[in-house]
C-alpha cells in the first residue's frame, strides 16, 4: 500500500511533463479533421510539451467522439463537448480557461492554418517579450490563398480596414483566427470579453486594459480539405455588433444591440403590413393587430437565430418558447394596440401612432425575452 509521500513522489514525473503550450481547437462538424490535426500537431511540436483541447459545440457528425477516441491512447488530447452553448469565441474562451499551460495557441479545426508556425510563435512569446503573436495571412511570408473566393478576400480586407480605426495596435491581419498568447494575460482580460461571434482575437485585443505587446508572423492560409466553411450572413452581423460594442466601450450590451436590430426589422415589417392592411380597407384596430402579430412572429424567429443563438430553441422547446413568448408578450401587444388606436383617432388618422405602439411592444418584448423565454431555457 502506498503512503501519501510515495503517492506524491510517483506523481512528480507527470507534473514535470505538464504542457507548456495548450493548443485550443474550436470545432463544429470537423470529424474528418480531428485525426489529421493531432498528427500534424505531433509532427510540428516535437520537443515541446503540448496538449490539444478540442472544444466541440455538440457537433451532430460526432466530432467529439473522434477526439475522445484519440484521447484514450494519447493523453495530450482532451475534448470539451458543449451542450446548449454555441459560438467560436465562447468556445475559445472556455478552452483557454480550462488549461493550466503557461502559453496557449488558437487554431481552427479545419486545418487551413499552418501549424508548422507554432514553434516560432511559442519562441516569440518565450524570448521576444511578446504578449500575443498573430499568424498573419498578409505579413511577409504569409499567403491568403485559402480564402475560397474573391468575395471572401474582399470581405476580409474591408473588415481589416474597419478594425484598424479601433485597434490600439497596428496589425496586418487583426481578423486572424490563428494566434498565440500568455494565459495569465488572457485570464485577466476574460471578464471583459463579449464572447460573441467568431473574431475572438479582435475581441481580445480591444478588451485588454493596456495595449499588449503584439508580434506578427507570416503564415499560409490553406484551402479547406474536409468539412464546410462556417462563413454566413450571421458571421457578418456578429462582426458588426462586436465593433459597435467596442466602439461604445460595452456601455450598451451586445445582446441588446442585436435585439434592437431585429426590432428595427420588425418595425419595418410591422409598418408594411399595417399600410397594406389599411389600403385594403381593414379597420385600423384589426390592421394594427395583424401587423403586431406578424412582427412578433418575425422578431421571435430572428432573435432565436441571431440574438439568442447561443441558447437557441429547437424542436419542442422552440414551440413551447414561441407559445410563451406570444402569451406573455400579448400583454405588451394589448397595450401597443390600445395606445396606438387611441392616438390614431386623436390625430386625424396619421400613421405614427402605429409605429409608437410597436416601439412600446418592442421594449416589453425585450424585457420578457431576456428574463423569461430564452433565459429559462438556458438553465
């Protein structure tokens, strides 16, 4: 039987080989890339104590199953399977905070980033006094050939030009998803991160209390081999929301800005439906009721897909949430319709009371959504 001191002495060799570098790999539907990624990291990081942390957003293709199967025989590999939580930025944050290594690196799970640059990035953190090292597609020695189209290339360059107006440091590729840094600095900054969207590096650099020492290194952005690109209109919307959040220094919550944007779309739809109904001879009360219902349904769907994407309702939960949303928001809708109708007839039939009523309903809907419908589903 082992004594306490004998147990500690046997555990010491394992502690001596603790990882110096944690490679954080956010992934969704990357089953075919997990095995090759581990093999590539092993080849690139010879002589370095490293670990790979796959952070999987409950991929339906079984990404986490593959990562765990590898972890059974390779202790350098770990997997965090997230259920009910979505998003690249929040996945990266969770992965870094789960690590105890002195340094971390973030790399996409699709193998488009050049993992052979990791040793040099680590050296720059160790020896050059860098707080963050960014693998740039646009620095000397870099290559953006992996951007799948001229549209994606243009989108990336436009985004970079916008970001340069806000960044405290100058970078050729602040939109890069491939970077390394000191874990202690990241932990200090973590409470200030929005955790929304896909541009975690941008969020990180705009959230540090003092400008970090940042270095760049040229890197090739390879064409995708397995899986599908995650670029969508939602990514663009989240990028714009992130810039607004940092522009206002977090004074206006990112989720509220998203909700307000969705609400603006709802107001437009409400107005169009209202005008169409009135032009068809429908009384104002009925027209306002129909426009309100259509706007509420639209707002619910868009908020579920965008504003509350990280706690998105699906299946039976979606229908339950919709029913709850409609029932509780019916109170706001009743006030909306009553106030709008009264003002409409007091002001000789002008349309602005309808919009005012819709705005009142929007404020109520936000309060209900934030405190009851989606929050209840997150628990």
